[in-house]
């Protein structure tokens, strides 16, 4: 079992050191034309962060793998702690509040929480969401539950790059249960790849994302 980072109480006097989430996670692929930063926000309790560096690394690795189709890569450029009050995100107001004061342009903000409720089906729990702040829909971010599998970040980044849910059998954006293809074979369908490229270029043009040097 991979050990969690050491538990550090969350306080204004002694903020948790989450530098390992930057230093020990994958960097942008050197051959990628487009490198984008991720600002990571992780709920931290007295027991430590709700997820560890290995889990975050697996999410980044899968994002890099699938976004290679649009010559795009990602790396974590900052990581900070969320207070335990954000451990469970239960409704739309809490999703808005999570990123309202933290949103900045130029990077993808990714929040990792303990539990993420389904706001459409009472009692259900989901693994991730691409969320637009209702007061300003240009403000948007990704929220991941600690139970998210490694394909959840690439799925939610697919939304960030302009994709809806789809019916393509091969697609990561298809939420239907199906026997084929295998999970390991899932990726983005060609029409989705074309759409993501266009959306990436629009975000670069508007400053929603800023390119980094791999």
C-alpha cells in the first residue's frame, strides 16, 4: 500500500506542505506542442490529504495519454490545501463556492474532495464533474472525488475542452455500460479530437489557458 503524505493539521499558522504534488507528479511530455498547467486543490484533514501523490500521478498520466491525440500535455504547477469543511460537496451552491474565490484564468483548476454528491439524483455519489459557476459560466473547474478512477480526469478534461457526453463506443465521453471495447482501449473518437483541437485553440486565443514550455 502506498503511504499517504504525513498528516499535518490544517491551520493558518502551519499550512500543509503539498509540494510533493508538484515535484513528484508527471511533467508535460517534452515532445508535446501544447503544455498546460493544473492548479491542484486537495482537501486536507487532520489525517492528511484525502488522496495521495500516486493517485494524482495516475490521473495525470491518463490525461497525458489521451490528450496526446491533440498534441497536448498537462502538469501540476501549484497545489494547496482545502479545509475539512470542503470534504463533502453536497449541492450546487457548494460546487460554486469551492472555486468562486480560487478561480484564475490560464490554468485548469482541479479540486479533490472526499465525497461528491450527485445533484440530480438524491443519495447518489459521483466520481467527478466539470463545473461552471452559475454566476459566471466562464468560470469553470474540475472536481474529483477521492474514489475517482484514473480515467475520470481525462473525461472531465474532455468537457473542459468542449466535449459533451457521446454515444461513440470508443469514447471516454460515453457513460453507457458496454462490454466492448475494453476499458483499456477507450479514448476520444476522431470527431471529438477535431472538436477538442478547435476548443483548445479558442481557449489559447482568449487566455482561458496559457501555454507553458514542456
